[in-house]
C-alpha cells in the first residue's frame, strides 16, 4: 500500500496524520541486545547501590542509567516487586528525576509563564504535578514542581531535556532567575507501611504532612527534603538527598537498615501500579507531539488563569474545538480492560488495537496485569469515535499472552483510573467538583 498523507509505512492503517514523527508501530519484539555501559550516560549516585541490591536490568532516562528490575523472573520478577509495593513498603532509586532549580527575584513569574497551571497558588514548602507545553500545545515535560521558598522552585523532571528548554526560553524572556541542575538525587519510599516507616525515621511531623507537602530534615546526618509524593498510587514519599554525590551511601543504608523491620524491598519504579492509578509516563503515553486534551490531562489547562503561559493560545483553541463538539486530533488515550494471559512484564512494542472486525485503528502504550481486577489493563490510543466507555475492541498481543495463537484478545474502553489511589489526583478532585480543570 502506498502511504498517503493520513498513513505511514510502519502500520499504514493507524491514523497518525497529526504527528510529524509517527510512533514506530513495527512489532520487533524483545530484541536480544545488551545495554552498553559507557561514560556518555551518567551513573547516578545510587547506581552502584542498586547493583549491590540486585539490579539486573536498566534503561536510560534523562541521560542516566535507570534500574528497572531487581527480582529476577525465576524468583517472581516484576509481580513479586508489585506484591512488596501493595502489601508492605519499597525503596526506589529514582535519581533520574533530575532536579532543576529556578531561583531568583522573578522565580514565581518565570515558573508561571512556563507551566499551564497557576504557580502563584503553590505555597512555599508545597508542590504540584504540572505540565509544560510548547507553543503548539505539545507536552514537553510533566514534572512534580516543588516550591522550597518564595523565590525557589525545583522541577523534578520527567524524561526530556527540560533544563535546556528552561534556559533557552529565558534567553528570550529575560527573567531575573538562575536556572541550574542540582546535586540532588531522589529516592522513593512507597507502599502501605511507608508512613509508619517514615515516622520512625523523621518523627511524628510526617503524619501531619499533607499530600504534596514538603519538609526539610536530616537522615544519617545528611540534609534531605521530604515530600509526600510518588509514582505509584500507593501511600508514599520522596526523599531528595542534597549533595547526593557525597551523601548517597549514608542515606541509602540508613533507609535499608531501618526498613528491614518493615520488610522493605528495593524494587524498580512501579509501572504496573502507576498504570492502574492512571499515572502517565512521558515518552511512553505522551510526548512533545501530544496535547493534554488527548491524554486525560485536560484538567491541567485552566479556564481561569490570569497570567499568560507558553502554549496558551493553542490549547485554548483546541479546547474551543472540543467544546464545540469537534475533536481536533486523530487519536485519544483511553483505558482498556483486556483479555488474554497475564501480562507480567514490560511490553517491548506498542501493541496494535483493532476493531472487532479486524481493522487496525490504534495502539497500546502501557499494558499490565491487575491482580485485584483479575484481568489485563492498558492505556492506549484509539480514534475519537471509538473512545466512548463500553466500546468493544481487540488487541493484537504476542502469542505468549493470547488465549489462542494468532488471535487478538477482546478489550473494552473503561474508566481511568482503573482502581483508586491512596490520594485522589487533581484530575479526580476536579471531577468530584464538576470541573474539567484544576487550579
């Protein structure tokens, strides 16, 4: 078939006409290669400690090696890590969440200009999940934004070159701020026993900390910032280790030593649980060519923000089209309940979504097995006309996950999140108040 303006040669039936660089939908499978460890990619201050803890596989995130597996498949693999997360308490090396500080007299004004939400509503020693967009409304990054002081913000960056973007933007805007990456590396402590464990370490003040609250503290004589945040949907915290190149070992061993009595286990970031919580992964579920209106992030685009921000004109035009009943994108991200055998590890490809009649129309970005629901779940892109709740679809899974070799498994569009989180997200809170946006 000859590609047209609405088709692309990797899988021509899936409409990616509103992208300049199509998502690669060729199904190459788990290609047998070994990651090259070299000096072009950074090792975090916790890298050697993760290896000591049993890390056996990794990826690259923010130009840094990122541990993505500790328990080997023969010992239960990722689902054994899931069990530790949802039943006890876990420790994650997430130093790849690089901390970019914006500090100076114009810090609030600058941050308010580059995020879609209202930075003036973030009090010192609090944070928010935010997005930054380009002028076309594409999502550049979706960090947790921490406000340490009136004139100091930290962007806890997801996987893209946010530092370069912020510095480049300010070349033109000229705000009186300093923008730099810090020697700060975070760890996450996640799971239902995390509050008890953290209270042992930092005292009763932990119990009073609100969701997205911050506190300055010390652990093993090392300065840290603690927040009640995380990437799991479970109760959890992040510990931002200052001067991390010097203090990594002391903090890591203090956590592991005290955590032994709670059954603490070192695991990889919990993509199985974040999918269930409807938490998105930049580069996997969205990227710079994705609008927040495509990926359940419409609440990040306020209707009443006074100050201008980058991407506002494009995003407001997109919202106007949607309000008028005209969806301006080829595909939309939805939640799927899927059949098939349990998917208990990362997908190496964007698996294809088809109609019940077999026409390929979209692709899965994040699939996994949900033990609580008893079936596979996934996030995936489908045409707007097929995005309604209850729509029946099919997903072309590898044979290891199908019920019958060569046959697609049934799927249905369902509500996201798939199961509740310890703290409802701003999206869920906005819905409860009858709004499609959050402050």
